[in-house]
C-alpha cells in the first residue's frame, strides 16, 4: 500500500511540474499573426479607469490592432463586485482614441471570470463567422486561455502583455505562474 501511495504522489508531482513548465513556456511565447479578432481579457478597473495591469493589456492589444493584425478588437470582462461598469466597457472607452473606428472596438461585458468572459467573446466571434483570435492577457494566463479557447472552437494565437506590472515583478509573477500551474489542468478537465 505504501508503494502505491508513493507512486501516486510521484505521478502527481510529475504532472504538476509538467504543467508548470507548460505555463512558463506559454507565458514567454508570442505567436501573434493575422486573425479575425484580438481578444483582450479584462482586469481590475477603478471608477472607470483601468488598473495598471489592465492598462498594460489594453495598450498591448492597441499596438497589435494598429499594426492591423485583426479588424476587430474585443475587450472581454464583466462587472466586478461593487462596480457599476464592466471591465469591457472601461477598456473600450480607454481604447477609443480620436479617429478610432468605434465599430472596430467591441465591449463584451459578460462573465466575471476567464471562462464565461471568453465564452461570450467566442459566441460573438462565431456569430460573425470568425475562428482565429489573438489572445491578450498577462503571460501567466496564456496556457489556460488557450486551453479554454480551443474548447470553445477558437484557433488561439498568443500575445502576452510584456509591460504588465506583474511581468516586471519576478516574485509576483512567480506567484501567478504557480497558481496557473494548478488552474490550467483544471480548465483542461472542466471546460466543456
């Protein structure tokens, strides 16, 4: 019995280490290429102003959009507790600089976590015949986003926001990477 427990524990540790390596590899990879849409995942906002993390994501997505990687830029994210505006709407307002085609920047304010927000964006994209998306978020989030996107019948490309305050703080980034090494396998197992 003891041998079975040690073997099970060793397999569990090996699976977790594999997941951690995959999360770190995905965090460092940028595969942006022409797509049907750029989907930027929401983050905290404060009274209509994006947090520094959210601003870094939005700025990165805007750069991709200006380089014409996709004809649409979608901001995904719902209304947080205590907020009156969705992350998506705050992001859309931030991105609408003078001269920007307002129809090209879309706010999808459904979902207070990754899967429902991405599901709502996928529904919008599929309704317009799209399939290929560039996912923009922090690097630690890329593997899980890709797993969920594939389950939602999207072809995901990755472009992490390298100037995020999380990416520039090694200790903080490590905390998020470790958390994602557990969340990503759960997303793989639970997303339908």
